[in-house]
C-alpha cells in the first residue's frame, strides 16, 4: 500500500473512531462490521474488526418452499445479537457457496447475528423469475416458525444484487409484512424492465449514459435465447453462454482455468450454426453494442410480472435499507434512489450510494466522509 494511501486510511479510521466514541456502542458495532467487510489490514483495523466477535458454527439442511425443498445454510453464533438474517445471493451458479456471499454471512455471524442463506434454484441457472421472491418468503416463514431462530417473532431480509430488490418484494407480502424487522437491498433494483433496458442500451432513466457491464446482456440472452434462435439451437447456445459465465467467475480465483474455459466457450461457438454462432460471438467478445439492441425488444415482456420489481409491488411496513455502489454498471445506483422515492410515502427508508463499493462488493479506497456515512448506515441497520 502506498504511503499516501496509508495516511488516508489512518486519517479516515481515526475520524470514524472518534465519531464512534461520541455516538456510542451501536456505531462501534457498525464500524466493526465495516472493518471486517473491507478486510483492512493493520493492528488497529483488526482489533476494531474483532470487537465483541462471536465464534459461530455452520450447518446445512433443506428448507421447504411452495416450489419444493431448497438447500440452505445456517450460520449460528454462540452469542446471538439481533434478529436472524435471511440472506439471499445474486444471480450466480455458486449459490450459497459463492465466496462473497459466504464472507458477508460470516461477517454478520461474527457480529452475533444468525444468518440463514437459502438457495433459490433459479439463481443457480441465472434465471430471474417470480419463484425467487416466493422462495425468499417461504424461507423467512420457515425461520419464523422455529422459536430458536425467531424468538422475538421477526427476521431481517437481506438480498444481494437482483435478490436485493426481490427481498423487498417478499418483505411487502401479507404473510411477512408484520414479521420483518428490516430489509436490506445491497446493489439491488427497483424496476426490472428499467434495469434490463439500461443493460441493453446504456441509457439511464434521466437520459444520461453509462457503459453497462457485459454480464447483464449475457444473462438476458440466456433467458430469452428461445425467442432469438430456432428450437434446435437453444440448448447449444445456452450451453455456450453458461460456459462463458463459468469462465467469468473463474477469473476471480484461477486465471489459467478461466482462460481454458473461455477457450471452450469459443470452441462451442465454432460448432454452432447461424444465428446462434453470431450471438455467441457477441458473448465471447463482450460486444454489448451489438447484442443490446437485439435484446431490447424482449425486455418488457420478459420482466413484465410485477413481483419481479419492488417499485411495482406492495411496499414493506418495516424499514428498508438501500445500499449501492455509486459507479455500479450492472444495476445503476439510480435504481436505489428511484426506489427510495417510491417507498418513502409508505415506510422508513435509508438510502446510501457510496464509492466504497462496486456492485455489491466492498472495494473502494476509504475517505473519512464516506467511511462515516457507511458506518452510520450499517450501525442503524444492525440496530433494528
């Protein structure tokens, strides 16, 4: 770490520590969580991150839902503080084993909160469907039915990426409305058709432009492939797309393996006939400019169900927390701002867009003001 960066970090940490001394233990709890989440190094950051940490154990089981049993993991701290968190991952084949989800669950459990991570099968297949909020709702109701998980009769719903918006949908449903203490949408959406339109065009709701991440159009193509190619080409195209997505995830931990998998995706493209081969070529070259306009006509019908958009669904009665990376190119930060405007007439809303995170991941350089805002956000949320 460069000397100037270290000085900025220490200055930021000192400001937040002083603020916590004046603002009390709740802020210290929030600071401790942010230190764990950020993985900051050094004696003082590690000491703050370890403040009142609790050892925890994990267990796996099957949770019943209206769409069948789903795999789930429970993080059980020895010293419990707060409500059980029902935490749902984003659209990712890793499911409850996805490293960033696991780390967030561990960071929360170390702070004393039980964490239940259900695994909606549609997320494993990169599908965004109305079944996902159903599974979130049913997993929460299952937790609420067990006295050891919800002794106070309430749970928290936390969701990452698209599951953030869908957790807000679940929290507003009649069966859960009075039994959710708070809901967190971490990098989530407000209106699914609006987000998908952005991913295809790069046009934000205010008319400005932002280059979208290629990940988004690839997911859309996977979901609407049957509308773009003949029936016999659908399965090969989807196999190629899934191979590309698997390679994209592998880049996070094994670059050599990722290159091999990307090569496999290109090989699959060469076996395809037209038009699947051309579409797969756009995927392999990350050509959003070519792929986006082809997908845009299907966005409205694909995402039409109101249960896929919290802005089109009944609002929760309990507080909603909307956390977003200021420069997010998968789900723009404007989504949280617009959703907050829709929800505020109906419930308490806390909304923060920050440069400290990208898309549902802490990775920015800390500045004092941004750190104070982030710690304040989590302090309030963890105290609900």
